[in-house]
C-alpha cells in the first residue's frame, strides 16, 4: 500500500486562530524572561555602587526601555489571564464529592493573586525602616 | 429550497493513478437536513462510485467518519451542510495521519499508542467470586466518566499541532484514556501507567494548545486529562524525592 504523507506546513500557527493565540501565549515568556534579565542587571548595578545604579536608572527611563516594559507588562497580563482561565481544566477541585464549578476556581485564583499583590504593595509602599 | 445546489471540493488520492493527490469538485442537491456524510453518500451513489471514505453508525457513536471539513476536524455525520451553505464545502482526510486512499487515513500509529497506555483495568490480584462485584459510588464513577466517553475518532490527533510536529507524541486520546483508568477506583495500574507516560513523548510533550478539547465531539477534554496527569506525575516525583524510603 502506497501511503500519501501530507507535507507539514511551516506557518502552521497562522492557519488557525486558536493556534495563533497559543503561540502568542508561548511567546509572552520571551518578554517575561527579558524582564527577569533587566531585574538581575539592576541588582548587579545596585551592588556596584550609587553612580552605576543612577546611570542604569537613567538608561531605564529612556523611551525604548519604557516601551519594552509596557510590552512586557502586556505579555505578563495576557499570560496570567490565560493561565487563570485554564486552571479549572488542569486542576478540577472536589469538595464533599462534588465538582467545584470552574468559575469558582478561576475566581479563587484571581482572589489569591489580588491578596498576594496587596502584600507586595504593602511591602513596597512601607519603604525602608 | 428545491433546486438549490451545493459544491463539495473533495480530496482524492488514488495511488494507482497518481502519486500526488488532487481535489475533485462535485455539485450536489442542497438539502437543509443533510450532513456532510449524506453529501458524500449522494456522490458515491449517484455521481462517482470510486470515492472512498469510512463511515458506519451515522449518529456520532462509532467515530469512523472523522474528516477535515473546511479545515477543521469534524465528524461528518454531525456536520450539517447548512452550516456552510451557500459556500462550498472542502472535505479532506483527517490531518496528521498518512492517507491510504481518498478520505481514508491509516490509524496504525494511534492504535499502537493506545495499547501502550494499557487502557483496561489492571488488578494486582482479582478478588474471589465470593467477594462479589467491585462496587463504585456515583462519585467514584463521576471521576472518570467524562474520559470514558472517547470514541477513538482521532479528531484530537488531527487538531493537535504538537502531534503534527512531533509524531512520537503519545497524543490526546490515548492519554485521556490512560487517565480514564487512572481515575477508576477499581484500577491498580495507575502508578505504572503514569510513570510510563511521564516522558518527553508522553504528557510532557503537550504544551496545552487545547484544540483537542475544542474539536472533541463527545466532550472528553483530553487537554484537561493531560494537565491532570502532569500534576499527578509532578506530585509523584516530589513524593519520591521528599520521602525516598517509602518508594514502591
């Protein structure tokens, strides 16, 4: 029997909206990794002394870096929202033998996110002691 | 709607005539209550008896008539022409599988993978007949019932870009069926099954595109099954690292 194998499509991820959104979700990690690198460099400059640190802060205030941070923020938000939306699929919760409705699991995720964010805001705004 | 017609562009592959496939266009009468499979049967009965395709039950149970309908994996017995009319309908064999003839794919790869996950109840020892049946509560049934609805139609493999890129991937339906037995209170093979699947070709190949779940005609949610298996495998690994003396 002579079988026909269809050639694989190079641009498979633009053939379908769901594939495209998936690839966008995966690509957000690149910006989040980039943001991680910026934070690590910031720490290194802080350790190197006040002048180097001030110079790095000036670099961060440049329009290009502000644009990068806005893109990274959008990427992080998109990734987080899709992550919370998928949580009930990956982790169905049962209470007293019954399935917890998926929207409740999503809501619990957002609630935990909000609570942890509030703690972070409190630590940051408290300032140095 | 008497006299209306609809166009079907059908994938043809006849290896004895040409090594390359082609599309053949058929004009058929349009009927509002016809599904794509009815249209194919009309072509086979009245226009071209050489068209080859699989079908059996016509009611979404047997899982034989899966094809790409306008680029999406669908059961042709439950895809109405009216969804596309008056546009033409393009019918192709399910993506990601080799084609034997026209709309017929070769499913050997899927069947081999299905057997590999041991989709049956594994017991370490059977209890004696005097022990009675293996009883289950409605709650225990509910844990796996959704995954047991799989009809092996392989639409999920056709929808999965990971399977297209990485043919060694065990794939959505096989893992969902593994999870169906892992969640069954009568089964004792869960840990072995999970460890066999916790490989780069198994659950970890999945990056949660989620299209398998979208196209599933019986609501199995293979994407959910794979993520749940990932969680169970990660917890098993953690337990083996934290309490190595309790390893089995």
